[in-house]
């Protein structure tokens, strides 16, 4: 009798042990699957951010080309005929020139003093290493890592202070600070964008953000004056429309 009871108890313990072992294996399997899912989500997020960076870069190139063509048209005293086709990639507009000489984007005059005391020496093309560093900062910003993004853009400006993307990097430093509610620091960065890169394509946006910072700091009159300046300097532009909306809400 006692032997039977012992055998039954032993069988029960063995079954319980096997059950626990099976549950442990299942837990490990579930944990591994969860880690794999997390890895795939992170990979998809990274790919999406890279795509956003590429779209932004192409938009900046189009904006620079449009500015150059507009300047050429003013110099000729008339309009410039261009053909525009909407690309299937990200809604980017491709502009094709016909029978036009090479065009240079208008640049600040050499020797112009900056707020930091450094002269503007003109813009140079963006080399691959500079583009990679800028894209890194842009990706970090859209991941919400504002301190890391600002540090990356600062490194970009230290190494590449006179490229076609330098005004953008300076502008995004302001956006990083604005996202952290550092309105005074953001205001200083946006002002430096305007002062240091007066011919940059980010100037209208930086001026609008100056107004936003002033409004956040309680200087409503200063904000309205800044919005008015955007409207007067860039009439019939998207920036002017935004400035008009912000002014009405101030």
C-alpha cells in the first residue's frame, strides 16, 4: 500500500516537473518572439525615417533650383519658361530647364560678418560625409532625441559651416530647442539662421519660428512684427500664408 502511494506521489512530482519545464520553454519561446517583433518594428521605424530624410533632401534641392530660376527670371526682366512634372516619388516636383545657361543660387557677399563673428565665404556642395552627418541629426530629431539631434547638427556646423545644408542645420538646432520648450535658446538659434545665412532657403521658416518664440515668451507685438516681415519679404509664398495665419492667432 505504502509502495503504491509513493509511486503515485513520485509520478505526480515527475509530471509537475515536466509541466514546469514545458511552461519554461514556452515562456522562453514567447520572449524570443517578442524580441523579434520589437526588432522588426525598430527596423521599420528606421526605414521610415530614412525615407523621410530622403524626401526632405529632395525638397530642399527643388527649393534651391526654384530660387535660382526665379532669380534668373528677375535678372532677365521676364519670366523663365520651365516644364514641371509631378514625380510619383513623394509628390516631389521635377523642374526641367530648356536652353538656359548654368545658374548660380544667389549667395551672401564674401566677408559679411555673422553674429558669431565669422565671415560668410559662400556655399559649397555637400559631400557624402556631410550629408550622412546631417541625415543622422534629422533622423534623431524625428525620433524625439532632441539633445542628440542638436549635438549632431552642432558637429555638422563645426565641420561644414558653409555648405548648402548649413542653414538647414542651424535651423534644426532651433527646432530641437523649441521642442524642448527652450524658447530663448530656440529664438537665438533661429535668429542666427537668418543672420548667418541670409540667402538660405530656411530663412522664411526661421523668421516664422522667431515669431512663435516671441509669442511664447509673451512678446506679442514683437511676434506680429516678425510675421509682418515674412509677409512683406515673401509675398504670395507658402511662408507668407503661414505667417498670416500665425499673426491672426496672436
